[in-house]
């Protein structure tokens, strides 16, 4: 499991965009994005840099915590 802190999400559309990009990353089995906590929990065996890049592709900043 990997936990990401995400900057810039303001609505459910943001959550959906981040979720759609993260689930595309090879090795990801499930994603739980939280607007309230500005975070995402990712299950599976994915590269951390690929997860951060996926969030950037959605238009937000992320870091592994």
C-alpha cells in the first residue's frame, strides 16, 4: 500500500480525474482518493515515481508520505 498527499484538489471532479490516472498505472489494483484528506491510498505493486507522475498528468501535485 502506498499513501500519497495530493495538492490542489477542490471537488469531486478532481477526485475522479486523479482516480482515473492512478488506476492506469501498471501494478495498481485499487485506488481510494479522499478529497477531505487531500490524499490517495493505492493498493498494488506500483512504482512511486509512476504514481506521482500519474497525479501530475491529472493536473495536481503529489508526494509519497
